[in-house]
C-alpha cells in the first residue's frame, strides 16, 4: 500500500504518529520506514522530520533501515535474562546463522534484541513482528521459525 493511502486514513493529528508508523512499517515488505515516507509523515502531521526520526530511534520496534520480512526481537531485560533469554538468543543465532542486527540471506528473518516487552510473566519472551511469544524453549522457537518460514515462502 502506498504511503499516501496509509496517511489518508489518519487525521492530521500528532497523537496518531505511532499508529501511522506501525502501519507504514507493517505494509513495507522489508519491515521498515523508508526515508521518503518519513518526510511524508512529517508533512501530513505538520511536524518536523527530526521529530519523526526521534520517535523511530526511541522505539526499538521501529527501523529506518530495511530488515527481513519477519523481525525477531528477543527480550534482553533482566527477568527474561534470568529465565535464559541469552541462551535462546545464541540458539537463534546458530539456527539462522546470523548475528544480532543481521538478516538471513533469503530476506525472511532479522534478529534483534529488545528491552522488556511487557510480558515478563511468561519470560523468556520474544516478538515476531506484532506477535508475542512467551515461555520459550529451543523446541518452541524451532516450531515458530518453521511456521514463519512456511508462511513467508507461501507469500513470496
Ligand atoms: S523482562 Fe522480558 S518481557 Fe519483561
């Protein structure tokens, strides 16, 4: 969907900024907010481009550089860490053959870490795009990766 079409759904009010950014990022095949879109968002809301960049930089879920179709964010905050998230991160690095911040060569997965995802009760937790997963083990992660791999290939 074109950025203009997305913007036309939203009133020209600053409090829609997060929703707009989510919408643009989710519609982008590389799960990011392109620089051209940032200018259009700033114009639509009548704010400075720097403010939009500031919000994108503040929230780890947003990116202004291209990423994989599915962005995996493993929680690296204390509760998840105590419950073994760093081992899961190592498992994911090995499984996907990428380091943190990298994307798999097929463009399907980008691996990232995040601060508390607000799901400590089911630590260790991670998100894949908008979907939250908790009580993770390597076996559960393997199943999740398989599901996204199948889904990603069907949509290509
Ligand atoms: S510490 Fe991981 S979700 Fe809160």
